[in-house]
C-alpha cells in the first residue's frame, strides 16, 4: 500500500499571529516538504491546483519539478489538475516534462475542480462544467496514447495530425481521476479503466464503499480488470507525538480554513465539536498520534480496499516545523506499520 502527502501550498493568515507568509517562502517550504517525504520513505507527494490569493500552486508541475534534483524515489503528482479549465495538450506536456526530469516519477490526477476561480480566468462557462471535463479528459487520453493526434470537440480548437512533444519516460503517463463522491465521475473512471482517487473530507469510510464497488463494477462491465486498477483516498489530517498535541496544534488553522471556505459556500462556522467528531476512529479526519492514524488507515484499507492513501497536511497555515514533523512521523512510524500489517493480512 502506498502512503503519501498532499498540499495546496496555503498562504492563509496564521490563526495565532495573523501573519501571512510570502509566496516565495511558501514555495520553498513546498520543496522542503517533498524532499523530506522522499527521505522518510513516503511514496507520493501531490500538489493541488488553485487560482486564489491564499494558495501558491496555480502551476503544480513547476513546483514539483523544483524538487526533482533533490529527490530520488517519491512520485510527484497533481492533486488535482483542474482539467475542465486547462488545455489537455499543455497538461500532458507539463507532466511529460516533469516525468523526464524526475526519471519517470510524474503522475496526473485530473479533476473537475471544487473551486470555480479558474473557469472565468480561462474563459469557460460553469454551465459546461461536466461537459468540459469529459471532453478534455478524452483529449488528454488521446494525446497520452499517441504522439500524433487528430481530434475534434466543442470547447477547444480541433487537432489535425498534430504532434505533441515531449513524450514521457513512462508509457503511458499515469492519469488518475479525482472525485469527491459523484457517482457519474466514478463510473466514468471505471469505464475508461483509469485509477480512482476519492477525496474523503466528511463521513465514515463505510459511506464510500458503494462508490468503490460502483467503480469496480463499471470497470468490469467495460472489459477492464478491476483488480489491476488502483484506488486511492485523500483525507485531511495532522500528526504529532500525542493525540492531544496533534489536535490542539492543528485545530485553530483547520477551523480558520474551513470556516473561510464555509462562509463562501453557506456553511456554518466550523466548531471544535465537529473537529473532535471527525477525529474518532470512523471519522474523516486523520488527526492524532502515529498509533491513532495507523489504526484509522488500516480500517480504511479494510473497508475500501485502497491501494494508496494521501494525507493532506496541512489545511490552513501551520508552523513549517510542525508540518515537517508530521511528515516525518507519517513516513517513519505510520507507513512502516501499515505496510507490515497489510502484508501480514495478505491484502
């Protein structure tokens, strides 16, 4: 089972001091996080694309490429690429280039996007939200399959025997579909035979088991081997030496971030009661000691049969030293324990 980290490269105000980190400093910290993830034996580092003032990663491939010279093994992925508002040809070129400079470690997690800023920024209509993703995913897969492409769609100029370069080390370049729980998106991923990454930021793992079954059934019906298609989950979390320490350190920044997003979307302010409920064994938050996070990860593996888990550290702004310590604990204590137990179970 693969275990990794994801980030949005937040530059939100520190909930304690009110200070806002410079984009340059946050970019440097992202590179340091990737390097540490590699050093402590984590499998993957993902960076989510956003186009807001409180996130640095509008171009994930560029930031990930900055870490390639100082890493050797960790895989480098978007988490996610907002494919609906991007150009699939350019996405392929960016990540093929990342694949070349990293020696074959690049991946793309393509999603429709949970924020809307990129749509007007690049001239797209939100009314075409799903159609944009379906069409652009089709083009991305065409480009991935052949260096010369003839293609026509509604939302992008047609291609007539166009060459797309460079070609990556990996053939094919891994493309996952990232979903938040939409059954149609799950079926699409299974039908296309693409790996699935499910964002779980609320609810119990049992609530997502039907989606995983739906995905595997769609893959089977389309002639793909479900056992050959990996499933990943992605959840918010934070680690410290003790459960109380992890909770007390992470709650202020988590609450600030979720309340800000909630204000935009009409949600109630985030409370400590909701936070503590999410930290329970079947809650969605992986906040706690290494032993607690290990137990929750093994439960999720048992319920969902996942092949990869990505911990989003951190949601909101935390001191860099605390984030680095959380990554270290995940790599040195949680990952070895989870891998050993999964191997013992023969899963």
